[in-house]
């Protein structure tokens, strides 16, 4: 059993325990069947033992049963060349091992969510969305960035993130986004009946470039800062 443990050390703690428990059930089942190999009643006992093994190992180690709550929040690294940086997201989703993407609805049920990155500096953060999803191991977070606009003269007023934010007065520049499809390959586990908060950092300085005088382009640079559970 010690050797088997060393081979599953790469798994998360919860997954590792479940794998080892399943292996133990299988080994115990084999030991039960060995003395019955020459007995006429071996078939019924075999069926019963296999049924017990199936019950004990029924859930996939990476996809246990139950529902988990996940909240995605956004913070920002400073961007110094504008008073306001309004970025609009059109979709946020998470990918579960062996399954597909689950969409995380934006706060308030809106179809998009706009955030002023300038208000998310110095440790401030705001909610993108929260959803109940199947518990299990997740491999990726996907964000679709629909648009971005820089405002140079005045900061925005109102909330940090909302379905829409009023444009500040003064000079502005739309930002070209060649590809707003951002995929973060960061494995994490969502435990059943547990609320998990994932904090994302949108790095404004690394994302936005002035390609020529007054012309800006964005390649979104977003990373996972933390995954927190109670």
C-alpha cells in the first residue's frame, strides 16, 4: 500500500484519499474471493463482492457527486495611462475534468459585465459571477473579453463592476482586441456543499499596448491569484 500511495502523490488530497480507499476495497474483495475459488457458491459471492466494490468506487475520483458553489472575482494590476479602463466580459465558464464547460452567470443575471479596472487596483476586487456547479476537479477557467475602452480625462462614476457603466466625459480611445478568448489552465477542486472563491488578476499594464499614436491594442493577460475555501 505504501508503494501505491507514492504513485498517487500527484493527486489532490481529497482525490488521493478516495483513490486509495477504492484500491483497498478492491484488494479486500480479491482476498475474499480467493478461498472460494473451488467452491460451487463462488459465483454468488463473487457477484455480491463486486457489487460492494462498485458501490464503494462508484463515483469517479475526479468527479464525485454533489454540488459546489464557485464565485469568480476580479482584481487588477495598475494601468497608469488612463483615468478609467472599462472592460466588458461576455462570458465566463469553468471546465470540469471528463466533462464540459459550465457557464458562470454574471451577477444579477446580466448577459455581460463591465468592470473599471482602475477601481480594482491596490487589492480591491469585485464579483464577476457565482454559480452552483457539479463538485469535482476542474482544469480551466475561460473568459471572453468583448470590448475595452480607455478614458484619459476623468474616472468613471458608479459601481466598479456592473451590467453597464456610464462613459466618463473627455477624451477616449477604443481598444482593439485581436482575441478576447482567455483560457486559464489552473487545476482546482470544488468540494461538494462548499463555497469556493477564485480571484483573478487582470494585468492592465501587460495587456494594453499603444501600437501607434492614439491607437491601442489589448491581449488580455489574466491569471489566477488564489482559490479559497472555508
